[in-house]
């Protein structure tokens, strides 16, 4: 049976999560189009329509389970945007920019939610629901940003690493991709990713976010 708190938690997290995942995937498709691959665009994936990106397990069930379990880190995923890297004008370099577009969009969203959070508090708007939603927006986007940067395909970090490595090593890394997500899940369940990846990188990006929004905090005397 779902408690009232659980219903409120789902409501608070639903909007920032849907935006975080939808914009992340659309950003990949948009970047791919700019660099020469129209695959995602032709399939209607360069869109802010959440229905085009939502995955039942990754977008709904896994995040919901984490929320109800009170997890300190919130992760999820959507239907991957199809990209034909061989269609890119400079595949090895452009691959990096296409991969960075998703996490980059999450960091921008984290800044927007942080600005909303600071502004609400700065104007003395004591509306718990919206303040909690802004906080969730920051945490979801930082979580998705850091998780997706883990350097193992098919995650974005694996694409970035592949683009940076010499050709032979890049090909070897690509062979891991069919098992990559299962390896990541295994590392997550053992606590390795949380302790050695999520926590330190999340702390770094939150520090960077605090630095970027510091002028606004000074304005409000926060």
C-alpha cells in the first residue's frame, strides 16, 4: 500500500525526472543532427514529448523503487536515441560532442532548478511542494549527469572515452558494450559506483553549481 508520503514523493519527483530524461535524450539527437546524422530526427526523437523517450523500466519502475526505498542517489534511463556514428562528419571527434550533449543538458537543468530553488527562498516563498521539487530537480539532474559519465559503454562516458582513445583501444572498449549495462548494474549493487564514482563526482558538480549560483545567493543574502 502506498502512503501519502509516497504519493507526494512521486509527485515531487515526476516532473523534474521526466524533464531530465526527455531533454537529455533530445539533446543527443539534436547534437547528432548538427554533426551530420539525421537518424534520431527522422524517427521523431529530437522532441520534448516525453512519450517518445520514456522506458517503462528505466524511467518509471527503477526510479520509483529508489524513491520508495529512500535511496540517497536517484538514477534512471530512457530509450536510447539512435545515432549512426558513421554518418557523423568526423565520427571519432563528433562522437564525443554527441555523447556530452546529454550530460551537458542535465547540468544546465540543474542550474535552472537551483536558480528556482534560491529564488523561492530569496523571496520568502515558503511553499514546501515547489521547494522540494526544485531540490529534486537539482538532485535528479546531478545524479543522471554523473551516472551517465561513467566511462563504460553504452553510457555516455563510454562513448566519450571511446572517442578519446586510439583506434585499437577504442575498438576493444566497444566490444564490452553488449554487457556494459549489466556490468554497471553489478558495480552499482556492490556499492562501487556509489562510493568511488557517484559520491565524489556529485560533490564536485554540486560545488561547481554552488559556485555558478553564488552571485544569486549573494543578491538574496543567502
